[in-house]
């Protein structure tokens, strides 16, 4: 079995780290650039076993606790985009990799997109899931109610409200493994606040209040944007519009899933990302592809 490697780094005086699961060379077959996975508060460096399983045979899998996540130091007050961008640069530099495949989910999608715009020549391919392009007033109000519960000392109430605000609970919209994902997310938030970690609440607050920059487009990087068909954090329509700003990108929705598609459709997401990172480069005659153009059905 391949032995994982844990590395510690600092950026702007903050301690953070990353984990590498080296590719199993016994697997043979296709090999691609290292894959750097960036998630949110609930997906630290040890939260991606499905990626290890699917990507491990084809690439080194790199997961991270950036500042403000997992075991890393908390982020200071104020905007953090530049600090987080520099933290990603530190990981890629420390890896010694000329290029990486970059996968960002939810809050991590903003970080990944920002870094791809900053250093497009170092990104082989870019996959973004559940991109929080737009946060509406109803969701902001819901989050404020959750924060008020926490301020009142109601940790369980906070965890329930925070989790439910990130999920589609409409009984008329089927979501695969909805209750399993719901329980997992609630427990994760509750564990975070009971353990004294501010990462989960801080990351959610930043995702809602410290809005990342999703405008400006991107060229020169093959990109895939995907989401659950019932994503209530940012609608699939708005995420499709965002994908259209990335030259030649593809946009897909996964059925019977919401914002937590990586939990509800974990194997399907891992397989989708693995296929995208290992597929042959498109023929020149096929470029550029119209951003937002669906696969045969626009769904997988």
C-alpha cells in the first residue's frame, strides 16, 4: 500500500499543510499530473477517500488544510483571497510540479478558480464543483439565524440550521442519499463547534460575506464545471452562466443531488473528475468548444 506524506508549510506567518498520496506505480496504465483537491471547511486533507480510490492509480493525489481549514491556523480578519492564493502556490512549489490538475469544490472552487486565473500556465486542467457564484438574500438570512443560534449557545440548533441551509429539502425534488448526507453535514458542524474549531463557521461566513471574485473569465485552461441538479446554494443556471466565462469549458449537472453532490454522488463525482483529468487533449479542430455546451444530455 502506498504511504501518504504529510508536509507542513507557512504563508504570511500562518501554519498550514498538505498531504500527498503518491501514485501506486503498480497500477500501470494512464498517468497524469498531480491532482490538488481543495474543499471547504468540512473537506480537509483527510476528507476525500473517494478521490484517493479513483485518482490514486493515475496520479499523485494532493489534499490540503489551507489556512482557515482543518488543522491549519485560522485566517485573520478581512479578505483572504491573496493569502489563500499564495498558500496554494506554496503547495505547488513544494511539490516541485511544473503543473497540477486542480479540483475545487464549493468554497474551494473559489480558491481554485482564483489560482487558475493567477497562474494559468501551471494548471493542466481545472474541475470546479458546486461553485458559489451567487448567494441570495434568503440564504444570507438563513445563515444569520444559524449564527444567532450559535451566539445563544445552541450548538445543535446552529448545526441543524447551517446544514439545512446548504441542502435541498424539497420532498418533490429527489436527492440520492439525502438524509445520510444531511446527518453527516449536521454532525460535522456540531463536531466543529464542540471541539472549539471556528473553521467551519468562519468558512461559511466568508463564503456568504467575503464574496470571491468569479468574473473576468479564464482562457487557456481546459475546464469542467459541475453541480447537483437541485443545488440551492447557487442555482445550476447561474453556474452554467459562470462556466460560459471560461473559454472552451464544459458544464454538467448530476441528477438527484444538491450542493452536497460530493457526498450524495461521491463515486460518480470521483469517476467524472478522473475521466476529465485523464482524457486525451482535444483535437485542434474541436477547439474552442462553446462554454456551457452540454454533453449529449447535459447530465451524467
